[in-house]
C-alpha cells in the first residue's frame, strides 16, 4: 500500500482540482493507495469537501486536528497515522505536481528508502524568498550536524522503515526537514520544476519563516552557544587590551585620553553582546522547558476511518466496475 499524506489548512479553493489530478495519478499506481488528508484547523469549507469526497471515492481518509497546530504537527500526525509500505508527502496547493508520484514510486521499487524531489525552478516565489531560503539552508548546513539538501522541501517519498524511524524521535519542537536529514537512509534525488500556487494564499509569512528557521538552528546545533562564548571572550579580551593600553599611555607617556566616547562605545558593545547571549540562552532554555512538559505534538479531534469504510483499493469513483 502507498500512503499519500496531504496537510490541509484553508485549501477549499484547490481541493476539487487536487482530487481530480490525484484520481488520474492513482489510476497509474499499482496496488492500494491511501489518501490521507490531515486538516490543521481549517476555517473554510475544506473538511466538508473532503468528507463529501470520501463518500464518492474509496481510499480517502480525513484526520481532523482539534485546532491549528502548524504544518510540522500536521505532517507528524499524518506520519503516525499512515499505514502504507511507502509514504509520499506533498502540499495541497499543487505546487508539488502529483503527476510525479509514479516516478517516485518507481525509484522506491528500485531500492531507495527516500526519494527527494529537488526544485530545479520555483515559479511564483519572489527573489527575496528564494535568496533568504538559500542563505538559510547553507547556514544551517554549516553549523549543524545534519546536512539538509538545498532546494528540497517536504515533497518526498519515504519507505516504511524510514517513517518508523521518524516516529520514534521523541522531540516536541519539530523541525522536520532536519529530522528527515538526521534519519538518513539510502536516498535518490529527482529534479522537477515547481509550479506556482494554483489558488488561495500562502500560509507562510516572513515572521513564520523566521520562527521556523530559529527552530531549525536550535534543534540541530549548539554551535550558536559556542559562537556566543567566543564573542564574549573576544569582547572581554578587547576590553582588557584597550584598558591596558590606556594605562600604559598614561604612565609611560603622560597622555590622558578623555574616556567618554570610548566608554560609551564599549558599554554599548558589551551590552549588545550580553543581550545577544542572554536571548540565545533563552531560546535553548525555552526549548528545554517546552520539551519537559511532554505535551502531545497534536490532538486528533476526528478520524474519518472511525466512522467510514476502511481503505480498500486505489482511488476510484464509488460504483466503478473497474475497482479492484
């Protein structure tokens, strides 16, 4: 069985087209297919559309979270709920073309545990977003132990043993791209041209992206703490050398330098370093605090599998004589 996990948050405008394209794709796939939609607290007609579709199609399962927990939590819910021998992750906005799934399945059948989809181009994204994303991935690869492939997102296929390994990772603050890279496994990379968003608006703004970047850095590296230590040592050393030099000038040469400007500059610099270090420590301490509470990553309000027929075969219109 193949499970296709699709997190959904206010995607009512795109769901009809998404279902049609997935139907055509599933007709090309061998064996059973589970379409697992994880609703992350949508406030539009997304859930109603999916539940109506589950009456019309076999193979659709809708997991509704109790509120909006964020995409990382929604994907985690999907990974823990999926039953397939292989699992495909894709976005609902059709920027990840579902027509590429047969190629991914073929690579998996040839022995790959992970099939990454690398963006050759990113239509519909601004120059600023592309540039900041590139800088972030290169930065985190430089300072962390896990190497995250550049220009790859969540669009990927993973084998069952890869998914099981991910589900064993206990952290509550989850940066999935880093977790995917940390798990490893034999990987094949395929390139594709990413389409622009079909409809609706992106749920990611720069503030959320900055928060995700901080999650990634603090989840997979302690090097920022070492950088803060080095910066503190440098500031202390520079202050000591400057003070020594001023004493030597005063005693040896009788030169007395008015210290107001230099003192203000030094105090400002040291205050900035201290605030930076305290803030950095606060990020790590905050993560420890959140982890010790041991709250669940998500809460499932309803699972359509509990009230509907189980997944049977490929995505098919109910009553189709070709269903098998």
